[in-house]
C-alpha cells in the first residue's frame, strides 16, 4: 500500500507539471519511482503469490536485472529521449512505466524468490548503486547543461544549476537506496551464517 501510495503521489501530484519545466522535477519523479515505490512494492510482493522471481529465475537474475535497468535509465537520459519524455505525454508515461518495470525487476530479483539469492542480490543492488551514482556524478559535475529546460529561469535556477541539483538528488537518493538495500541483504546473510554457526 505504501508503494502504491507513493506512485499515486508521484504521478497524480504536482511533480509531472514540475518535470515539464525543471530537470529537478524529472529527477524527483525518477528516484521516487525506482528508489522508493519499487522497493516498497517488491517488499510487499516478495514471497507471495505475485512474486514471479522464483518462477522465472533467468529473467530475475539480479545481475541481469541490474544491467537491464542500466540500459533503460541511461537511455532515457539521452537528450533526445529526455526531451520527448518532457514534451510528449505518451513518452513521459512510457518513461515512467519503464522505470517502474526495471525498478521492480531489480528489487524483486534481489528480495524475492525462494531462498533469497542473497549474494547475487547484493551484487545486483551494488552494481545498480554504482551506475546510478555515476549518472548523478555526471549530472552534478557537468560544466554545461545537457538538457534543454526552458522554464528553469522562472524558478530562479539557471539550466546548469537545475541540472546540478537533479544530479545531487540522484546521488543522495538514487544511488544510496540501492546501496542500503545491498547492505541490508549483507547484514541478513551475515546473521544467517552466524546463527547457523551457533546452531552447529
């Protein structure tokens, strides 16, 4: 329910209109979908009837899921596709739907399935954290605007400042959410091994 509520707040609230004018609005939508809504939904689905990760293990390989997300996320940050998502409603819905799909894919691959493939899940989440962090660094340290957001001036931000702020949001929330997920799985794995050693 928390995951669905997050999606409703992101998609039906003020963020879509903000994303039309500001890059930071686009980035807030992105991280709220993949780093907040998707893990909440995955936690609710993991181990239940709608958890398909155990039924289609090839598709839900954590490493493969991370690579798929890498291609989808970076593709939507190619300037031409980003512009389409900002100016064409159908493209924006396609972008957001693909973010939700790959976000769920990664989080369910890491958290779902029988036996919880902890080591592979840790690797998949850490790989995703690395490429999200790399994208955030690129956006934050770029010396020129990579995207045309004409309404930035009305907010008091230059296009470059707007992009830098979006990059900081990606670093603070996008990369860190996957890092925390990987550390959570690592902690659980260490606890299981400690308990197993104690029982032995």
